[in-house]
C-alpha cells in the first residue's frame, strides 16, 4: 500500500461518526414495486450520489448482526439512505446462505427498487439475484465480489489482492523466514478463503511453514474454541493468521498475551485494539465497512436517478499496527 493511500484511509476513519441502524432481526417491511428511472440530461456521473427520480426502496441482505464490521456497514448504509430519501430494509441472514437467498426472494416479492447483497456464498445467491434482475431491480454487492454481470456495481476491496498485500507486509517486516504459523478461518466464506489462500501463497514462498487451519465458522465463540484447539495442537507457532473479525476476536480471547504466538489478521474491534496494546496482535488488515455501506446506497440512489453504474468502487484497506492504531480507537469505545 502506498503512503498516500494509508494516509487517506486513516484520515477517513478518523472523521467517522456512528448513525442509528436497523437491527436486521426483523422481517423486511413490505414495499411497493418500482422501476429504475430513465436518465435525463444533466444526470449524475457514474458512481456519484444523486437523487432517485422515483421510489427508492432498498433491501439489504446482511451476513449477521453480531460482528462489529457488519453493524458499522449497516450504520453507514442507513445514514446514506436517510440523506438520499431512500427507505432501507435490512434482513439478517445469521450466517445461513439458504436464508440469505430466501431474504432476497422476499425483497423481490415485496417490490424493492434496489438490492444490497453482502454475500455468504457467492454462488448460492445467484438464482435469487437472477430473479431480481428479471424484475428490473438494480443491485450492488458489498465486500464479496460476485460474478461479472451479476450486479451493477461491487463496493469493497479486492480480497485476494489484500491478502497478498498483507502477506508481503509480513515478509517485509522480517517475520516469515523460519517461522511456523496456522490459520483461523471461515470455510463457508468465499472472501475469507481468498484472503487465506493469497496470504499463504506469499508467506510460504518466502520461507514460512504452514501447520494447519481451523474453522471458526465466522462466529466469535466457535473461533475462540478453534483458536485454542490450534495452539494446543501446535504449541510453538510464531503467529496465527485470522481471516475475519470473529476469527481475530476469537484468537485474541484464546491466546496468552504474554506468550510467543502472535496474531496477524483482519478487522479491528475494541478487543483487537486491546490485543495490539498488549503486544498480542502484530497487525490487522482494516477495511472501512461504514464507508462501504455509504457508497453502496449512494451508488443505488445514483443509478435510480439515471446514472450509469460505476461497476467497481474501491474502498482502500489499511494495515494497522501499534504505530497507527490511535485514530481508530474512538470508533470502538
């Protein structure tokens, strides 16, 4: 990551404020069907926020409502929806890919004009998304990139490239040669598999020894148990690589801060920042989930207002260490 990108990411995060959001535990409220409005002269440029010309009812299918990462995303989406004059309905899939597909189908039957999809299984949601497209519903994916042509725009990071970047950072810090490591992952998550595979390709090529991976199932409690099982089976690990917030928080809860095994992973929380302060956590790949939510709603509002889809909206990552964690603290107090 270039220095300018890092500074931009930190500056963005330092100014964030939280907004109220839907709990996501309720069933989405019924909405009336609406069609995307046709563009007119003076329409907004691709990817810019714009006033929707007709009804703007957005259904958002979220992976779960327990991870801070997802609740921050919801908060950003709700704030942007309020500003754009859109109604936002959030459905909680609770880590169940079948329920997520059902939630999308429900949104279609209720006549939403836009969809935001934070996919658990990028292939599993495709039939429901095809139905949405057939009904003229415009769609944006966040975090997990879906197949080309499946949605109007993807908002997020290139998870494979970010895993490579994280691996190269570890190599550049001299933490790889002769080191052994394991991983706490989430086998059901396509993007977390990308993060793991690309990270491992870099550090293994540089001389690290991979031992084993354990499945935290994208749930903090299971991830803590999995991390404990990993370090019990592999007591001499130099570090544990974690592929998402539940895995990182679980590993922090399971590992001894005074021990030799460190954590390198994804997604900050208050517990993870405490781990950085104690020396247990060496580095965390931090996304900006709130901004992802903002960008997704703004993009749908612009498309409904007649703009051409942006296709891809990049929200940069930051590798957070003890040296640059301070601007993030207020977000997790």
